[in-house]
C-alpha cells in the first residue's frame, strides 16, 4: 500500500467525492445517496471552511477516502462538532479510516478546543463501530428506523466522544500587572 497523505479538501476534489459514493459500500454506510452529483459536491466543498473542516486521504494522487469535522452552528453548541468519514469501497480495511480519524481528532483536540465530537453510525456497521470505539466514542442512544437503506429502514447509534483532556487556563505566573 502506498503511503497515505491527508490534506484539506478543495472544490476540485468534487469528482473524487462523487466517485467514492458511487460505491455501494460507501453509500450504504453513510446518509449519502448513490448516484451523486459532482455539482452538489462542488457546492458542499465550498461551504464555510471556518466551520467545515473537510479532508481527503490520498494514495499517490488518488482520493481514497474523506472525512469532515463540522461546527454545530448553534452558538450554545459551539463546543460540539459532528464527524463524518467515508472510505472508497476498494480501500476499506486498509487503514484509511484510522488515518482520517487521527487527523480529525488532532484538529478537534489540539487546535479547535472541541469538547464534544458527535456522529451517527448504523448499528450493523461493525468496522465503523470498532474504529469509533478505538478513538473513545461511546454509544449514547439508538435511533430507531433512522434511515432508508436499500429499501429497508435501519437503526443507528448516536455516538459521542468528550475531549479526554479539555484545554485549561495556564496557572497564574505570579507576575500580576506586568
């Protein structure tokens, strides 16, 4: 396997995003619909980059997965971000999700000061559940009949991860007024 590189996504990656969701596994593991529009992805990838942190995983020049960290948008939920990850069908099980999650966690914990990361995952998506649990996500509840997938309503878990070491103020330096 070639070395994976993760970088911020750009509008020019829209075609690769659409191609990822042409895969049956990718589409059925997320809330995205199959047969995606490149134009829709261009628009989504142009959304406020200060509130939407979207990344691609590259194997060489080829986009093999993507992930996003999205601000909750509500001032009272400024501490919370939602997470989404998808890996192209032919790259699943090869460490792409892990590499993308490492990037999201680093950004959330060390640069954004996010206190809560949230996601939904289908209850039968064992590979994703293993990944999320490995990074400290816990099931908080079950959404019954959450989404239609291939003609059937399926349940999903609401999962979240609280920052394990929330940012703290530095100790006073004892040099008041200087």
